[in-house]
């Protein structure tokens, strides 16, 4: 066994290599603080001794070269499948026998031919990292943090690298991401705590991503399960309320954000607005703990409407209209309480369960303002650009019609299966009413009469002129429900008409044709 292999044995348990797509095992954790050999890990590794001479390629190298040759000779769409577990076994033999350089060269060639094998790309990065070839390893690790199955290990190695480079701030950022994804990840917690001590960032004000245990709240009431999502300000976790034995969602500020007083005011102001608005379709706030910078709220198992749209694609018109009516119904209550949400989007609309017809729940009042007409003192705009009304982008005074504009964009997204505006279009300030391709696509997806009706309704909601939009949520709710019933009746009517045509085909005649034409006219919107 090579000296490098023996050194690695101090940090990694031996075991079978993972399949492609699975994160490689991290080092074993020893307690909650860095193990004594962490200092050794921070020192540069001695050069690997040269491998023993050999007459020619061994059987492992030969098998890998045969695989590479087969990939070279096959078209991209008919290449043989790659058994990544077997590839890792062969690589392990080469590394154990001291032929790490050979393993790296083979991996470079193999991943060049099959770049989607991210598990093997991670293995290449690890081998390069172990040999101290950071100029090649670090850029590869930065690419792999964008791959969900590999980002955990990639972030850990980047944290280790920046720690060795004495860049404590960047090292801590990577370790905190590791702990946000898996707060039991070996060694990450101890190293993060040590870095926080070096940077004089006490644990009392830290987010739970780096707590010394997975418990949160007074007396360890909330037991973290997994991360649900994260944004620029904080992370949301699924947790278990051990006192009431129920699942909850816990929203916590990022450590660097929690140091800013305005961010803490923002978080708890959002929670208090949601708690003050009583409606079954507004997320329920259970608790808040200012000393820990967290808010506890109901857990909505169905995820966000954005995920449902991405998974299912365009929604049937009647279903999309019913969803719109759900949103505007709860908005009407919000607006009557003098609050404008200002950040409506599919990501802030949660499904209470994972059932197809699960009710929507409105959440994230972080940008909300109280008052019938609100205006930022400095003219700044808050919210998400794609769903933001033109007057909101200008920082002008807002009323409920700004939220109703966002509802129109959400309706279009449900009908199209994607946002109606691209990010660059949103940044450029393109007006939806002027994008002919959006309206043509809606027209193509629906029967002619229904398409005209739907387009007229959507254009009214997303008009750049607030005066041309409906004034109240209750008005949009009524119109949406009426249209949903008419669309559903028309859908049923078309099915009946098709059946009648099939039955009438056996006895064609002018009277039958005239009667069917009258039925078809009656079904028109």
C-alpha cells in the first residue's frame, strides 16, 4: 500500500466504491470537535513514492483501456453502458498498488468520453486533490457543486482546500453548505465550529445549519429532518415538533444575514403579518424564537406550486382558473386587512398535501407592506421581476392591483407550463401584453372560442395600466370561477357532441346535421 493510501486511511474508511450518482463517503467524525489529526490534514502531503516497476499494464489497466477503446469506436447514441461500480473497483486496485497517476490519466480519458458520469468526475477530482494538483481539482469541484448528487462531497473538499489556503471565510461558507444539506456529515460540524471560533462568530447567533446538534428551540423541541429549500436570506427545514408530535417547517436566517438587525426585523415582521391574517389558506405560524433567529410554521407536504407546474407542464384551463380563484380569494382577505403581498409567485404558493387537488396556501410575506397604497421611501422595488407589476418596478405607490397583476402572470404560467417571460425579458422590462408569441401559444393550445375568452381575461389582469385591471380580488375570483364552469361545461359538451356524431353517422341526414350544428353553436363560448 502506498504512503498516500496509508495517509488517506487516517481520514476515510475502506469500503466498496459507490455507484455513479451517489456521494462518496466522507471521513469518519470523531466527536463534535476537530480530531487531533485535522492539523496533519492541513499540512501539505509528502510526495507519493514512485510505484514499483512492472513489465506492462496490469489487468485492471487493461480492462479500463478496453472500455475506453469501446467508447472511442462507438457512436455517441450507441455506446456500451458503463458499470461505474466496476470502474471504481479497478481504480481502487490501481491506487492501492501505487499507480495513482495511471488511474488519473485513465479517468481523464474516460470522463472526457462520458462527461455525464458525475460520480467518476468526482473520483477524478478526489484523486487530483489527494496529489495536491489543486489547479485542476478545484475548478472541477466547483463544477460538481452544481450537481445535486455530488455537491455534498464537493463542498466538503472545497472547504478543506480553502482551510489549507488559510481562507477561513470561504472555508466556513462551504462547510455551512455541507451542514445545511446534511448536518450529520462527518467532520464538517467540528471544522465549522473551529472556524467560527477563529473568526469570532459565536454559536449563540448562528443559524441551525451549524448548531452542535440537530435539535432546535428551547429544550431541543424541534428535531431537524432535512432541508426543504434555501434563499438569499435563510434556509427552511422539515423538522418534528417533539412536544406535539407533528411535522413543522423551520425557517432560519443564514449566519451572515443574522448579524444584520434589519434582516432579523424582516424575518419576524413577516411572521407577525402572517400570524395576524386569519384565513385557512394562509400559512399558520406556530412559534418564533428571536434568540435563535428562527420561525416555526406549518409544513405543507405538497411543496410549491412552481414544482407542480414544472413536473406536470401546462394545466387544463378549468383547473388553472380554479387555482387562480383560490389565490385571489385569499388575497381578497389580505387586501381587506390593508396588506399588499408584493411578492406573489408560484414558489410562494404551497400545496398543503401531495394530493392532485390539494388546497393552496399563501406564504412568504417578507416583502409585504401594510397600507392600502404603499410606496418605498427611496423608490426601490421589492419582489421577483417576472411577476412584478410595472408600477412596482418603478417603485411607485401600490394598491391591490399590483398583486392581481402577479396573479395574471401565474395564470399564464399554469396555462403554458413555464413562466411567460424569460429572465432577460423581465430584466429588460418587456411588457407581457406586447409579446405576441405568448398569446399565440395560448390560442394554439385552446379551442378557438375558449382561446379568445382566456386571452381577453389574461390581458386584462396583466395590463401595464393598473386602472385597466380588476380592482379587487373578489372580482377576479368571481370571474375565474364563472369561466372555469363555462370551460368545464364546454369540455363536457365536446365529449357529448363527439358521441352524438358517432351515433348520428349511421343515419346521416339534413335534419341530423342541422341539429348537431345547433348543439355545437350552443357549446360555443
